[in-house]
C-alpha cells in the first residue's frame, strides 16, 4: 500500500507543477514542449525558446513538409492550408525567437518572451492536433446525419 503524502479534502499539487498537453499531440512533439516548459520553470528562458523552436521543427516534420529550412516549412504549412494568417505569423515569430536563443547574441530571451512562446506554441499545437480533429469529427457527424 502506498503511503498517503497529503491528507484532507483540499489536496493540491504545489510542486512540481505539471502542465498537461492535449492527448492528440504526438508524443515526440509533446516531449519537446515538456522540455521547453521545464527550461522555463528553471528560469532558462533562452533554452525554453530553443526548445519551442525544436517543437516547431517537429510539427513541420510530422505534418509532412518537404523542406528542411523552418522558414520554408512553415510557409509550406500555410500554403497547404494547415495553418493560416495569424497562426503563420505566430509560428514565424516563434521561429525568430528560437533563432535568437540558438545563436549567440548580446540580447537575452526575456521571461515574458519565453512565456509567450510557450503559450503560442501550445495554441498552435492545439489548433493542428486538437481543434482540427474535432472540427473534422463534427463535419463528418453532420454529413452522416444529413444523409
């Protein structure tokens, strides 16, 4: 029998905080985001930005882009209708921030930029892997009920 570490009806986990990603996100990509979050939680904001960039690279590879350069791979996602307008702009901004982290610069990645990078990357992953799948399920159900 496992010992009970916390007692009472108001049990809550205070540390370490665990951010959960949607189950539809592939494990290899989720792993990159978990590491990005761990870097952020350790106040390693430049490393967090680099890990977000790796997440974008994984997303592009998993989505079947044909080009290796991240800038072009994101354009390919846009051109293929997998992301549009603002999501493309977000992804490009995350790529630039990741480049700032990956290449030596006098300018450090700020906590705020790293936090935004995590939030925007998670939104992008949810759009691609969660909301798109839900929308397709909705459309299929509506078509089936119309027939």
